[in-house]
């Protein structure tokens, strides 16, 4: 196969992928990056990104297993984006981080500011912020902390597992820890330090 034929096949495949996404309700240009299933609501959540050299948009699409098309979960603002979706194992609820893009680093790379953790009601398909960065309760050992990633929901549904960036009093260095954040008390409990690499 010559170079021209390979190029035509690639263009055809891209066109097919775009038509499939549009047929199931995924907006044109969005690239699916993760899928989460919530058994209680039979909801399928697709986290998708729209990326260009100068802009970024991250959003969620949802449908039930008996539906054929996704609908977009509305965001309070075009500048707010959803990421790191985790699901309750018993309730029709999912959780995600809400971030704001604060500017490009290089072409196609963007820095973000963590704002909150949101709960997604999958029956009503609504989003509610349940923990903001101002809400976080830290032990007196720490001066500040941010939630960098969500990893899962505890078995008793009372906490989320996450990666936190924590800063000790009097220091500028940020340490990365695997933590649990209690949903009611909104306090951070460290589990173990993540040395050298974090997720």
C-alpha cells in the first residue's frame, strides 16, 4: 500500500469515527478519555475532551444502558470542566473533580486550578458541588492542600480516595499523598506518601 492510499484510509477512518460519535450524541471534536458505569442507575458516563492548541474543554456525557444516545451533563460555566469520575457502588451517584483552565503552558497543554468535588445525581442528571477547596479540613501538620485526582469510593460510601498535594507549614515543597476525604466532615486523612510518582 502506497503512502497516498494509507492517507486516504486514515481520513476515511477519522470520518467514520466522527459519524459514530455524532450518531450517539457525542459532540463533534470530543475525544472520549474514560468510561464509568453506575450499576444503581444503569448509567454510562463518558468523560470527553475537546483539545486544540489554544483551548481545552472537558465534559461528561451520560446515557442509561437501554438508551442509544448520550446527553451532555451541563456545567455551570464554560470555563469549568469535569474530570476523574468515580462511581458509588450502591447509589445512583458519581463524583468528579471540577477544575478551571487558567491558561496554556505550551501549544496543546494547559494548566488548571482545582475548585471542588461535585456529586452527580444520575437519576436527575444534575451536578452539585459538595466539597470546595475552601472546605477542606487539614490536620495542624499541614498549611495547605489540594485534591489532584480521584481514585474511588469507600465501601461505606462515606469517603473518596484521592491523591492530594499537601504543603507543610513553613515549607514551599508540595508532598503527594494517597488520602481519603470524608464527605461529611470534609477532612483529609493521609494513607501513605507517594514518592517519586503520583497518579
